[in-house]
C-alpha cells in the first residue's frame, strides 16, 4: 500500500469520499503552514470500496 503512515488505513464507501478526504487533508496542511503541503495528501493510505461491501 502507498502512504507513509503505517498505522492508519482510511476506508470510504466511494472514491469521491476518499478524494474529499485527501483534499481536506491537503488544505488543512496548507492552513497549518506545513512547507510540503502540496504532497501532504500522500501521507495516508485510502481505500474506496465503491459499494462492494455492506459492512464498512
């Protein structure tokens, strides 16, 4: 899996939800003044199930 954070996996129902999470994470990093905010979305691993599971 991609991402540098080895302790978290974010699971979403749809791909748009994963993209929204990545965008919000990037904007938060920018607001916090993190120098490398443009690539901050890559830190976490996200998985979109795309409606394939009824238990997540």
